């Protein structure tokens, strides 16, 4: 069965602190894709990153970085030097590359990040 | 390039009524997916359309239906509304075809309130 777990429901940090959002997933497929989305108060889900199951290289984009570890089925997201504008709900999602569920996104419950000035 | 648009943005209905929500994908995108977001259940997949055909369906009752037109625009319909249908309905578009696992771009959503 497919499942995405974001154990952290809420995180609060002070501006300029680093923060890591955890994501653990379950899938029987050997080919799959992992995503992170940001949902600000306006409600629209904003795409941040996609990673396929064959690429375990970590990725850095500005203040954002992602650590993908197949051995622990985790795809964690770190924001360095957080800013107030980073306040949002962050969702981790899984998509399988084949079968009847092709393309369907399985979302975690999300982590509400609040960055205080 | 225009993003995904959804209309209306807000909707208030009463129990028993039906509602139609509309989604216009990004130009050139042929796949449209619908998701329901509620505080209790989180983000749940409703269905996905590609080239006017439903390719994938989530675990929702038959009251929830959808369709896609030749210009890739999609509508979803909910009949006999229930209080529990109150939610944010999000539409996502992607290139589709074999690259369905491409990133899906979401619209701003339609906030449906059922009284």
C-alpha cells in the first residue's frame, strides 16, 4: 500500500533558524516519484521539487535542500536561514510510475511551519 | 504562461443541491486531476482525466463525477450535496501521456461550503 507520513504536525522556529521537515513513505513499486509542495494561506499548492526513485543525490536550491534516502524510505526537506515568508503548510507526496495508480499523488497530512520574526 | 485557473473560487450550497466546478489547465497540458482537501481527511485524490478519458479514480462515491473537454478543460460535479462535502477542491494539470509523473501544477482551488 502507498502511504506518506509526515510525523511533524506543527513546527515553530524563529527567523534565521534552520528547520527540517520529515517525510517517510511506503510503496511496493521500485519506480516512484517523490514531491514536496508548499501551501501558503492563499490555498494554492506550489510545486517545490520532484525526485525519482533512481536518483538519490541530494539537491540544493537556494535556501532549500532535500535529502532522499531509500534505505530509510525518507525524503526530508531542510530550509536554511528560515524567513517569515516560509510560513506555510508543507506537503510531501508520492506518485507511482506504473499500474492502476499511475500519476495519482498520495499526500502526507502536511507540516504547518510558522516562522516568527 | 497562465497558470491553472479554477472557477468559482467560493461557493455556498445547501444539502441536496448539486454543484459544478470548472478547471482550465495550463496551455499545452492534457492531464487534469482533482483533489479534495478537508481538515479531517487531508488531501485526497478524486480522479484524473487525459484526452477526455478518465484514467484514474479515487475512492469517492458516485455522486462525484467529472469530465474533460477537447480543449482539456475539466469540470467536476457533485450531486446531492452533503455537509461532509464542504472542502477545498483543487485541480492540477500536467503534461500527461507517459510523463504523468511530471510535476502537477495546482490551481487556487474552489472553496465549497455546504449548509
